[in-house]
C-alpha cells in the first residue's frame, strides 16, 4: 500500500491507496490557509503544516493496520520556506496567494529595458521580478537571507522533515526559482533567470525526477508520523501535475480540466512549448515531459461567490436537509435551457498579466425580465467553460496537438450539470475519473512506479478509470457554438477599452 500525502491550501489529506487505484482509507484535516500580518500578505507557520501532517498521518495509520510500502507527497504550488543549517524555518512560509511586491533594483538596465519594451516583454519581466518571494526577502530581510541555508518549496521542506535530505522533485518546480523547464534542471549560470531571481545555487536543493527515491523515513520522523522507519519516500509532483496523472493523462490529445477554486485547462506535451509567450510550461509528473496550463483565476470560486451573495435561502435550506447547497443549485437549474436564455458571463473576476490582461473585469450581459438567480448560476458554469474552451483552442494552436477528449477533476466535477454543459460547449466526450482524489491518486501511482511494480503505461491502465462519461448533445452543441463564436469571443475585445477607462478612473485594478 502507498501512503499518499496531499498538503493543499485548505486541508491536509493522507490516503492509503492500493495497486488498483482504490482509496482504502483517507483522513482529512482542515487547516487555516494563511495569516495576513499586513494587507495582501499570506503567510503560514511551516511547523503548522508539519504538525497537522504528522497528526493526520498518525491517526490514519493507527486506524488502519496496513503495511506501508512507500510514501509520496504532493503539495500546493509555489509556497516557499527559508531554513537554517539545522533545518529550522527562519520565517513564516510565504504562500502562493501572497501579493507583496519586491523592488526592481538595477535590472534590467535602461538600454535593456528599452529593448524589452520594443519586444513587448518588459511587463512580463517586471511582473516576474516584482512577484519573486526571494527578491522581497533578500531586499527586506537581508540578514535572514544571509542566514538561509536552503530555500525550499513546501514539498522540499516535507522531504527534509521525513528523510533529513534536501531533495526536491522536478515535478514541483512551479514558482519563481532559476529552473529550466526545457532541460528539467537548475538553470545554467549564464541563464537570465539568475538575474531575475538572485538565489545562490548552494541554497537550492538537489533535484530528482518524479518516482525516483528521495530517501528513507528517519527514526525521528517515524516517531512523529507513525510511518515505519526505513520506509522509502519517492519523489512526487505538484498537486496539479499529480492531478493530471491521476486522471490518466500522458498524451497531448487529452485535455485536463480542473474545476477547482482556480479553474485550469492543461495538457501533457512531450517537448517544451509555451502556450502563453514567455511563461513556462511546467515540468510534469512524468519524467521529461511538460504540462501546459491556462488558468481562470477565479474559476469555481465563483460558485462560492454566488452562494455567499445570492444563495442565502438555499444555504439555510441545505443545512436543514443536511445536504450541500450545491445540490439545491443543481436542481434549480435543471430546466434552464442551454445558453441561460441569452445571459452570458465572462469570468474575469480576478485579472492577471497572463490571460487576458491586467485591466480585465468580469461581466454579465443579456439580462431580461425573465432572468432569475438560477439563470445567473448556470451562466457562471457556462462562462467558466467558455473561458476554458478558449484556453484549449490557444493550447491547440501553440502546441500543434488537437484535443479529442476531456477529463475533469476538482470539486466542480461532481456536478452533472457542469459536466454535461462542458461536454456540450467543447463538443467532446468528457470523463469524470473514478475518484475525486486525483492528486492523491497520481502521487500514489508515482510510488508504485518507484517500487518497480508498474511502468507509467501499466500504472495508468491499472489504476485509472472513469466513473461516468458525458457525451455532447447535438441540439445544445449547436446553441453553444453560436453563443461562443458570435457572443462570448466578442465580449472582451469590445469591452476592453471600457475596462481601461474604468481602471484609469478608479485605479482598480492597480496598474
């Protein structure tokens, strides 16, 4: 049995997963996502993650008398931790949600800045420098940076706590560090990434590939977690990368949709290509391949937004019935026709430099006196799928691979309505994996590959399958294709000048 540990933003999950991809047992511990000592900051105590992980794993193993053959960890992406020579954290972890900004300092030079602006890449370079957590720490806490022995992602911190070794998986390299996603190694000294992120190479951990051995569980870690001493720890990958593997995706013709807080469209490609210019395709959970990714930042967060702002009655009713409010929303929209009677939503509630632009805002158009909050709810689901379809088409253009089917994970995948309208909007067969815990499953697959019990192909064949498949419905496909081409795709270009006016007048979003 593989022990799979998934340290997310809102919970720690520990699972025991067998060779057929069945979750034998699972223990989940909700956690506080972060603290904000200043507006826009997002920090958490690294020991808080570790202690909650130890407690979660210990309870799981005490309740299940099962032999653990190996351990794999998958975590939230981009959360960083500075440790000293004794492996002790020097400051709180900076969470991927953190919004603090570094300063530009002396790079790029005025001449280089002029050249970058001419090439249209200066805004991206500036964004990367300002967002890099290491730059902010080095500028604002220089003594702490000087005393930093290793600069780690959360996954690398867990690896150290379990094995005493500073090793990291190439599949976890999502963040502002000098990593080359083309070679799947640390960038060469001449690489410009070292100018963007001034991190001394000796502060970075040793890299290994997914499924390779990190080390073995130490005596101290065994006492804290209950994992038997000497159990092998294998390299995992980030939660999104493991999610793709857990959905059984190893070829570029399969699109992976993640219906989570942030919605994404991803594919697995055999050679490096950038879907968004100058933004990397990340190293995947599969050795020497990459994952493309286009994000809708507020994705299924919008369901939570709707529930909070418009769903008070349903929330109270659901509490009385002891069911999830989403179940009532599902029932509420069953009879609403495709296209929500003309209500069309553009889900740019959280703009970014990547896609579509910093000035973008969300919009809902087409209101009439027939529309209710149920129509808004369905328009949210449709708008998210429209945005993901646009991302899929951009991915196809940039990679040269045609997407012929979809696999969907994340909380929103449990909605039959969301799954069916996605199949209709994309006009593709859309599969729901047999388990909701695809990140944990993908990590477990890497463990079995590391043990030598499976190859990549056989792990996918034996451990992944579909719970349900949704096929396009011809009548609805025709409606959605017209709305997508003739309405949705035209909203942003026509509203962009107004968004810029709003930004210049109100100052939001900040430039």
